[in-house]
């Protein structure tokens, strides 16, 4: 019998976790070596005394209720093992990391001797797990933050790659892509006709020479804005280069596209630009015909524009 | 017989046993927490992943925050006990158990774990006792979840055929209520069926 008791004591003191036996009135009946080492409280000094004398900070109403539950139901009860300790506080001496200064404990209260109202409290140090979790959460937050920046940057780069920096309209590259798609779509669906309007600000060189490049830029921005406001939703407007703009117009015939071009011409003509006055623009219009490529369509629009310039400017010509 | 062929007789017996277990739970809570509550008649079904997802979506409104406590139990019969409380109910519970007007997060978490302990121990233990077996409970974990997305995709994928046992618990005076789910899967369904068969034999012997 005494040999068995000796074995039990050896096992009890060899446990790699804190273990204590306590009764419903919180009197300590056993306190193992792990607890002696980690709390600095010897078993001789605590056995037979109330735990409250050593750890007054514990909520004893809750603790005693847990003991009662354990005894009545003959089943283990647990303390919440998240970041706030609800049981005893044990300092942590880990030097390589400083995330936790006290041990994070997982506390289980198990039935021990029900008739004597005693339970066994097992205390496991889960600080390393918590530190790992905290580090992972921190890293995850960093990744999410970096990903947000990356997504924003990617969007910004995408926008920059297809936008003219001065007028914020689509640039020539984007217009070529859209034109290619429209030609392909036209290839699949013959009913889906479209046309191209190319416009050039009249006497733009004179504007630059007379008023300077800053006013010239203002004129280009004003033209871009008025064209944007006048075209239909779904039509594609781009700055082709210099003072030239191109509009791709869907679902039109000759009459409709010339009407659109005339509307744009009038809008520019009626516009008043601060510090400068009014300007005009010439328009070349062409409609997609069977066998057209982007080059032939552009060629005919350019030809029409040339004719508009030659015939006195501030007019629309179709080719 | 496959798990999916869990018969109506098996489900009826399980429902009966759950009624007994829930009676036990309400009595224990009244004794241990001095709170007098009621539990709804349990809903029991054999389902699959989508069924579980839809059931949770139908049962639990999506526009709230919930304290979700999950506790595994194992043995001859095993599974997962899930207890779900609204933020408001959990605060009321923390307030009631710790007698604090404004309980801190730690108080609330501990109160939720405490109630889950009692519920799982009384319901599952009584159920398994009726089935002449014993289970062991593992450390529960609680998290605050936004909406009714209670079970992660990875977890859902881990469950194939599932038995859902669900009920609602209400403590009117304390304004506390919660949803209880007991999930079991795969081989455990087979074992449960076997245990119920033994119980049936015992009853009709």
C-alpha cells in the first residue's frame, strides 16, 4: 500500500503540467512539483490552506460553481483557454519572445473523490501555441494589408496603361484593342455595324503659339470633356495623339453616324474656353464595310478628315 | 445498411432519447445555475453537407454576431457539440453568472464555455448513458462569428454524411437563448445505429 502511494507521489510530481487537488471550499489537498517550481509556492506552505490566501484575484464564485458542476455531473469542466487567464497567474520567463509575460493556461477540472467533494485541477501551459497563433494572426494581417496595397497598385497600373495622362481618355493602345474586338464581333454578327469618327482641333498649333502650351493643354482637356459628355453611353472615345481624338460608334448607319459627328462638331463650336475663347474642329467619318481591317477603316476616316480640312474646316465629311 | 439508410425507427428512438437528455439538461441547469429554462423539441435529420449548410442558414439569422462554442466528444460514439448564442444573450449570461452589470469579454467567454460544458455534459452524457456507453469530452473553444457562417469550408468538407440534432434553449427571465447542434458523421453514425439497435433489442427483450 505504501509502495503504491510512493509510486503515485512520484507520478504526481513527475507530471509535465500543474496538478492540484482541491475541495469545494477551495482548500488545497495536493500541489505537485510542477506547480512548486513554476509558482514558487511549496506544497508544505499551501496544503491544508485555502487557495484564496495565495490567489485572491480568482473569481471564486465561478470557480466553486465549476467544481460543483464537475462533482454533480461527474464530468470535466473547463476554463476558457483564450487570451485572458481566469485562473492562477504564473510568470513566464521565456527570453527569446516577449509576446506573453504570463503563462497562458488551459485549465481542466476533473472529478477526483466525489464523496469528499474533491476535484483535480490540471493546468497546461499553452503559451507557445498562443504565441504561434498571435504571430500567425499578425502575419495574416500584414499579408492582407500588403495584398490591399498590391491590388490598389495593380488597378492603378492597369488604368495608367490604358489612359491618356492629360485628358484621362483611353489612349491609342486601348482604342486599338477595342477596335480589334469590334472587328471580331462584326465578323461573328453581320448585323452589328459600327463606324469611326476622327476629329482634329482646327488651328491648334496657332493656339499653342499664341497662348502657350498650358492653354493648349486646357483646350485639349476641354475638348475631351465635351466629347465625353456628348457621345452615347457605350461609344468609345480615345485620344489618338496630339490634337486628334477618335470615337468608335456602335449600331449606326451613315445617316446616324454623321448626325453624331455633327452633334460633336456643334458642341465644340459652342464651347467657351476661359482665357482663350472659342475653337472649332474638323471631322472625318467612315462606316465599317465588308472586308475592312482596322487600317482600311482608319485610312478612310483620315481621308474624310483631310477633306474636311481642305473644304474649309469646322465641318463633317464622310468617306 | 448504409448510414444514409438510418431508418425512421432509429430517428424516432434518437428523438425520444434526446427528449430525455434535454429534460436532464434543463434540470441540471436549474440546479447548478439557478436558471429555469425550456428546450424546444429537437429536430433530428440525416443530412449531407449542403443540407447542414442550408439548415444552419434557415435556423440562425445572418444579421447578428454569435458566440460559437465547439466541443468534441469521443468514444464508442463521438461527434461535435456546437452551442451558438447571440452577442446579446452571451452578455446577459456573463452578467448573470458573474453578477457584473458590464461583463468583460473574458467573463462572457468563460460564461459561454461554462454553459456549454453543462449542456454538452448533460445532453450527450445522458444520451450515451441511455445507449449504455460512455464518452470523453475535449477542451471546448469559443469564437465570435459574424453572421451564420458557423462552419468553415474545410470543416464542412470533413463531414460527409451527418446526423444533425438541433434544438433551441431559452431562459426567459434572464433573456438568454441559444442554438444547440450535435453533429456526428461517418463511422460514428454506424456506431450510433448499432447502439440504437442494441437499445431496441433491450427494450423489446
